[in-house]
């Protein structure tokens, strides 16, 4: 696990890898929040999906083909049965609080997150597993 001083550096790097303002505005129609032990996602149609954090088993980042300058990363959260429970695009409203929480999780793969954010080819990057397998 990385030491606490590394987290502010990673947060600054994440800010540098954010998509341009026009793309961020497009993805702001997605909203994410951590509240009362739940992660919730509201999609552009206004549908809300939620996952109890106690049931979170795995977090992946899917990089699409538009490269590090586009809003091409999707955060994926899996439940205790290994099913995809939630997903949202990079740049969603409220994302910074979720990212800060993720960065503090024991065993979170900071390098994997940065690799996903900087990817120029499609790929899926495992950044956290409850069992610690990465």
C-alpha cells in the first residue's frame, strides 16, 4: 500500500488527466455520490442505481479508444456475487469524492489507475479487489 503522502500527488495527477471542459460538461449529466455506506450513480435518464459498500467486491477501470484527452474511462463496481453493479464515466459530477475514497482503500492499485487514465488503447484495468488480489 502506498503511503499517505502519495495520495495528494495522485489526486493532482488525476486532475491533469481530466478530459477537456466540453467533454466534462457532457459527462456531468452522470452523478455519483457516497452516502450512508452506499455508492450511488444517477444516469443521464435520471435512473438511480446504488450499491452497499459492504457488498463491493471489485473495481475496474475500462479505457476506451479515445485516449487520455477524451472522457474515455468508465469506472466499474462489482457486487459480492461478482456482477457488475454500477458504472459511470470519468468526469461524472461528484467523482472527486469517490476517487478520494477509492485512493484510501487498502490495496488500491494506484499504478493501475494511472495506467488506465493514460491508456491510448482499449483495455480493462483492475484497481481494487476486496480479497487483495489486485
